[in-house]
C-alpha cells in the first residue's frame, strides 16, 4: 500500500455484515441472489464473490456472459443468472457452464431455442417480465407468448422475475408506481399458475429496504451489499465496504491572483497553500465535482478540492491545515479519525448516482482487501 499512488480498501468483514443485515430485513422464506455485475460495482468480482459465498450466498446475478464465465471459474457449484442478452450463438457455452440465461422477448427466446436445438443442448432460462419500466421483458399480460416459452424442448424455465424502477424512492407517487409494478407481476404469476415457472424475484436494493413486506423466493441486492445508499432508503445498519485513498504529491504556495489548474477557473485573493493529490478522473474520481469544493480528508481535517480535476491529479487547498507534507495519505471516500466522506456526498456533487461513481473506479486504482473472518488467506490485489 505504501507504494500506491491511489488505492481503494475493501473491507470484506463489512460485506458479510451487510449480508446479515439484509437477511434480518427480509422474510426467512426468502433467499439472497447477489448481483455482482460490473466487477461487483467496482469492488472487485473475485474477492467479493468468494466472500459472499463464505457468507452463505449461493445464487448470483451478472449482466454479461463474460462476467458469468469469470464467476463460474470462481464458484463451480452456484446458480448464476445472466440479466442481459447473450448471443444465441453461445448456446453451447451457456449449457456447458450451467448458466441461466434471461429471456425477454418472443423473438429472442425463439432464436435461443433454435440455437440450443441445433447444438443439441439444454439451456436453463429465467423469464424477464416488463411491469412498467419499459426497458426489457415480456409484457406482463402477454399470456400467449409467455406460455409459448414452456413449449420449447431445449429451454428449461428456472424462474421468473421483474425489475422495479423507483423502489428506492419514498415519494408517494413513486410508491404508487412500485405498487402498480408489484400488482402487475402478481397478475402475471396468476396467469401462469398452471405452468412450472420456478423461482420468483422482484426486489432490488431499494425494494428490499422500502418494500421488505413483499415475499418472493429471492431478493436481488446489488449496490446495498456494499453499504452504499441508492436513492431515498431507510437505514438498516449497512456499513460502507469501500474507502478511496491517494497521496499528496507536492505542496506549493500559490501567490494571490494566480490561477490554479486547467481552464483558469480558480484563483484566490490571497496566497494559498495548494497540495496536488495523485488521483484524477482517469482513476474514477469525477471531473464533474470541479469547482464545487468537494471535501477531502487529511489527518482528520477537511480540505477542499479546487480548480478542475485533472486526468491523473487534483488540487486541494490546505492553507488552514498544519503539519501536512508530501506523501501524506488523503481520504476521498471513507473515514479519517471521527470524520467521514460518503460516496453519496461525492456522487451528489457530481450530479450522478452512487452506482455510476462506484462502477467508474478505474482498474489502475490498486485494491486491498481486508478480512478478519475469512476462512482463506486474503491477499492484497494491486
């Protein structure tokens, strides 16, 4: 860690704590399907998936075939659902690796069935239902086409699910929309009551927290696994898993009325002590916070980002903080002494969402994994 210019620290104990908090929120009849797409929301698929498995999670969801293959190599015996489209030409891979493929339209399902038949393989599928988000999925009352899925000899239905579009909001209008989606999903299940549609799941992170009374076979936590808020949700005791840190490269005194950074967007009426920090937007720290005096922690003190965030570096004003020197550690997301900066704070300043910020963290940011409870050796990943 001492050699890193910018790094994240991922606390796997907190990840397992969050799994337990989710379990305490949902029905005992419901299991967890961990969504670990996009490299586990930027936290690193390998270490986080293994830690989730240690915590008793045996069902996972990803977005792409490549993610599913990587996860299958880590966890040979788990159920893995691919939420996005996979080319029917990959029918053999889907079958050989025992992956579960989402089907979401009559055209796609037929193409996958034909490909499976030509390859002479069976493929497990889950039916995606559109209940009002209008992104992907069979129309919730398209009974004719939904029943048709069960007639394909080489496709075996493993489950059925939908996705909530505003479950992370407690605004009454949004709550009503969620209730409409729940009702539509239940109507769909009723239409298929005589068909073996398998396991059911509907709630994403917001749905788990704000609509925990709903009972299906699975819930699908994603960003909440990592203790990161997503929208207007209730507090259930989650802990942030990730901290983002970097180092001071240089400190200089900038004279009054001199510009700081690209674009000549920042200058001061008095001389200031400015420190350059070894992280930038190519590392995933958002350029959109430029000029918004984003907080950064140094030795338990708040400094403010100034000027435009650069590709590899950013500048902070440390005029009022004593004892700072080159090489000192700074915290961009996380805690220092009794102070904290949340990912939600930075995402709000950048006018984006926490999911976007977490997934934007670059692979050139070194990753270090911490665990006191792991049954295996957890090595730093750089």
